[in-house]
């Protein structure tokens, strides 16, 4: 086990109730008994200090979950990708509202699909060019193969199919392709709406941004993250493709609601979602949309950096202005309707009001709290008002433990009792 990259204290030292944190233990016992998931890690930190960090259940057959177990971070990777883009913005290397084609000329003449019926598509030129801001906010008009016919508008029966037929890779698989090849393919395919007019949660939006980072920085995305984010923050156990000598620490994926491992990909729309990309022989697609793996403690350092407005342990990796842009509403009156109904910043879900929308389970702890999660039931929540970081890392695919993770977040938030 590596040295702990965090400071741990008694809860009362940072104004958190030990007795109330005990509710997390009780919930974990209940959820494990219900087979909601087979294993979980919860971390709670306040004022930059960890006051609760426990592992529950199992990481694999006959392998107990440990606080240094490695999780597939999936869409929690998107927040890291956003930070990389904001670094380029800070350095004046890109502008958020300039045409994407300044750096990626293949996007100079983007088309929008106009669906006349479920079979026939006409194309027209987009009302304006795509910008990095559009992609950061998921309002660029890009979609996914795995949204195929999952929503009512007929466009979802047409464009995802075009993506699939073209061979676009936007699910959790790693064939021998690259961000460059995937981006060129995306550029040749139509949007579902004009830029800036519609929210659509799209892996392709993120991977195009990752390619933008490569082109502007002159480094592959993996190397860029290592040099500019992971190494400065002391994040030594985070990888796109974990080395074989840590494979024994990788938490297995279990089907939600039962004690059965998921070892094969399953269809979602026209995509194939599964856990085995972790061990792929092909290590060329550095997908910032969903490809990172890491420990709870390592991702905590990244989350704490955001909560500290871009700095950790005397090292600054983002400006306070960039963090404010990332963590404030960037979609105006739109909502992330496919996800939580909350607001959206630059790759984070934001609670803009006192409560989450009526009927929603996505209460994050109060206005200004922001979060994101991963397909394999991992989640972090930063609450600037309470100065807390809460991480709930568990094992089911298809976000199967999300309701349970949110209850753990609520219990952890309730434990804050002092300054």
C-alpha cells in the first residue's frame, strides 16, 4: 500500500459529528445486506482534512474492499478533461468562444441533421461554428451511439445510428483507435441540433476536447494529464490503463441488485458498455470521457484542489477564475434533462437552488454544491458552503448504486455540525 496522500483527523476536529457519521456505517450494512452493491468506499473531508475513510464489503471474490482499491472512474474522468482545457484557456492558447476550427479545421463546416421521418435525414449547415464552450457545456449538438431511441425526439433514432454505422467509438471499449482518428470521424458526422441550443450528455464532446488539448499542447492526452495535473497534485495512482502489477487491487464490477460479477459488455442503445476495457491490449485511446482508473484517495486530491479554487499543498494547477467557470451554471435556462435536472457547468452537475428539483433524488447538499459521477457507481460531491468533499465509490455498472450513494452523501452532509 502506498503512503496516504492526505491528512486524517478525528471528525470533531473539523466540526463533524462522529455519532452522525455512524449513520454511514449503518447504511452500508443495510445496502450490503440488500445486495445493492457488493463493496464500497466512502471518504469525507472537511477543511482539507479527511475525517472519515472506510471500506466495506468486497472488491472481488474473496478479496475485501480496501481504501486503496482501484475503481473505474468512467465519467468522473470528464471533470479532469475539463480542467485540462481550462489550463489551455488560462495560458491564452485557446479561447472558449472561438471557433473550434481554429485548432481543429475538420470542424469548419459542421452539418446538422434534420429528420423528416425515422428513415430519411437531410443535412443543413449549422447556424454557427462549434466552440470549446459548447463542448464543455454539452450543448454542442453531439450525441452518443448509446442514446439510440432512448428518448422521444426522432433525431435519437437517426443520428446515433449514423454514428454506429460509421464505426465511431464512444462507449467503454478500446479498439485500436486514437483520439485523432475518432475526432476526424466525429467531424464528418452531423449534429442533432445547432450549437448552444440543446443539452445532450455526450462522450464525443469530451473526447473532441481531449484531442484539442493534444493539438494545442503538442502532447498526447495521457502525457499532458500526467505532466500538468497528476504529477503536480501528487496523484500517483491514476491511469488510463492500470499497470499489471496493480490489477489485483482493481474492484470488480457487479450487477446491481445481485452478487454476480459483470465480465462482458452489455448493449446500451447501440453501444456496448462493460468493464473489460480496463485490461485491453490496445492502449491507444486516451478517452477523457470515461477512461481513467484510480483510487479514492488520488481522486480526492483532485476534488480538494477544485474546492480550494485550484490549489493544493502550495501547488496551483488552475486559477480561481477557471474553477468558478467550471462550477457555475453555464447552460442558462437549459437543464441537463437526461441526467439530474440540475444545472451544468464545465463537466460538473450543479445544485443552483436550495433544493434539487421536485421529485429528484439529486440533492447535493445545498446551493453551490457540485458533483459528478461515473457509470460504475462512483461519485464525488464538493460543497463550498460547508467546505466538504464527499466521495462514494462502489461497484455496480449502469450507475446502479447511484440512489444509495446519494443517501450516503446526505448522511455525510448532515454530520457537519460546526465551523
